[in-house]
């Protein structure tokens, strides 16, 4: 195993121990929010696409958002979204590490 793989493995293990998920460049994850909470971007930059607003919240976001490390996105039950890592302008693609926090 070369050095970058070792570093990524250590990061992935540390993230998993804290209840975080990691998406590599080129991966995407569809989420259907079952209970209210907050999506927290720990590392990397996320591209979030909503397909329907939250039930009972007609003003909830639709479309695309870009969230940098440290961003928190409150989500309501019933929202559906896709999250994937994107590269910042001029930067190499990086893994996206994010977590979920209950309200």
C-alpha cells in the first residue's frame, strides 16, 4: 500500500469511528430524510441537489447548493437529496466527509 492509500485508510477509519460517511470523487449518495436533523460537512466540498421541498415547508430549498467544510444544513422529514463531492475551482478533487446530527 502506498502512502496516499494509507493516509486515506486512516482518515476513513477515524471518520467511521465518529459516525461520519466518506464519499470519494465520482461517488454520489441519495438520501431520503426520515427524521429532522442537520447534515454537517466535516471535510471537502459537497454539491447537494434537492428534488422536493420538505413536507409542510413550501419554502424549503429546491435545486442545488454548494457546501464547504464546516457548513451545516438543517433538513426536515420528507426532504430528498443527492450529495456528492466536488472540487473547488483550481483544486484537485477531494473526498467528502460528512455526518448527521439530530436536532
